[in-house]
C-alpha cells in the first residue's frame, strides 16, 4: 500500500483533530504521542499512550 505525502498529512491532521475534541471525562495522566514506522502498512503511524 503506497501512501503519498498528502495522504499522510491528511491522516495525521485527522488524528490531531480527533485528539483536540474535548473528552467527556478527562483521564488523569500525561499523553505521549509517538510516530512509529509500521512495516506492515509501509508508512508512519501515530501511537498515543497515557502515562500516569
């Protein structure tokens, strides 16, 4: 699966937009967003985790 630079930017923008939406219940802790290369997809993807 080939993803163009524009496609990657659009998907990244969608992930940021989802993250910006206020959540109903705010969980405690700090959010860490990491970009990792997924060999199966052949592209970079964002991984978010909550550290308490």
